[in-house]
């Protein structure tokens, strides 16, 4: 049975934000080991138990286990330990030398890992270790040196591997002649399904490719449309916009809808349907029924980054596209994308 730890949002010092190791002065000794304390932190905030949290409980900040792996200068495992209860610091003795520690929370069992390259090259499936109703995989790393007789304390910042995309609002400014508008759903398409700790995205198995269901050979007509064609991992990529019927000019739907994806650093975008998928931007797509027709409004999310939150506000100005992966013409869609690292960040304004 899992016991959840909650990451508290107490104020943090600068050392927690960047990660650091501090040594306490010790008398000379001939021992060839040192004592190390590893303190994980999230987004610069110390870990506390759920009972100590005074904010609203949020599964995005929930931890049910942590694993610590320490590698020597050659990349071979020196120490492994794990916790799945209220203790959050790791205390252990370590032989002298240059070391690199990794902490992985809410992830796969890593007890058999022997090298750092095996750890960082492991492809981690999005759906297996990211559950919006329970927890998200997190990781962080820090290098340090152990000398004989040390009392060494290190803080290691950990962060989520996923990106969060929140549809904050949809406003219709369509001409009144089109009558009422219904938004059927919002969906993430072209989502990266696997990711490694060293920042590499998987090259196969993308979620909702070009807005279609995943098949060995993609079919143009198999656009996601439940219940006939269901989205990949809908708990992460698909939302029905309940209450979005009856849109008229000036009406806004403002019930936030959250989506999650792994980072996507694709440099060159491709658009429109092809029977063979090629990497392209992740997009948030709205499917709308307008005046008896079906239209799609894709919002591209270039350079989708780890542990970043993207707030999307969409204004419908004209009719959308006939294909979920084909951007709409200039002037048909007004949008604002606000990018933050689940803390503070910048604002990006874009018109399409």
C-alpha cells in the first residue's frame, strides 16, 4: 500500500534552488570513508510529510517512493538505497572519491542498475509512471567529492519529467451568423510517449499522431473521435469539455483542463497528414462543431520543456481547419500561451 509524501511549499534558500554540498570541518583521520547526507528538494522547496502540508493537496507534488543511486567517477554504482515512508533524507557512508548522485522519485525499480549510463539511457514510458490522480516521475542529480572523515551534506533538486499544458479559456468571437458553437473536446496530439533521464525523447510510439489513433499504418480518416476512435492515454491527453455547448459571440468557457506530456524538442515542424509519422511539434487541438460542420483549432507548442507549465487561452475568430494537424489560417485564431516552470516564468503572446 502506497504512503504518499507531500512536497511542502515552504520558502527555500538559494542553495536549495541550485543544489549544493557542504562539508563540516573534521579532525584528520586515516579512515577511507566519509559520511554523506543527501537531502532531496523539489522546485527549491524542502520535502515534508503530507500531514505537515498546509496547502491544498496536489498529486502533482506527491511522492510515494524515492531511490538514490551514487556512481563513482567511472560511472559504476557505489551505493543504492530507497525509501517509501516518511523519511526523506538519505544518510550513509561512502568511500572517498568523486561521486555523482541521482535521485528518482515515483519511477521504475532501479535496484538492478549498475552504471550511470544504464540509468540515464533507460527509456521511461509516460503512461506507466505519470498518473494525474496519483503521482509523476521526478529526478535530479548532483556531483560531489568525498574525502576521508567527511561529514558531507548535499541538496539535490528534483523536478518532474513531464510538461503540463492547461487549457485556461476558450472564447468565441465568431460572427453571430454562425449561431451557437460546441467544443467537443480538447486533445494533445503528437505527444512524446517515452523519455530518458538524460533528456532524449523516444523515436517511436507517439501519442495521438497527427490527431489520429495509433496504428502501424496511420489512416487519414481515423481521427480521434470517441467512442469509435479513442485517444491514447486519455487520462493524460484527452478532455471532454463539459458545459462548452451553446457558445455565442463573446461567450467564454473557462473551466481549466490539464494535459501532460514529455518534453518535445523537435526543431523542424511538419504539418498535415502523412501515412508515416515524422516527429513534429506537440499540439493542443480543439474540435468544434460550427454551423453543422466540424472544425479543428490546433495550437502548436514548440520546444515543450520539462517541468514547465503552459497556460493556453484561445479565442476563435473564424472557421478552423478540416484536419487536426493542419494549422488554421492567419487571423482565424487568437491565442496567448503563458510559460512557467511551476514557479515563476515568462509570458509568450502569439497570434495565428
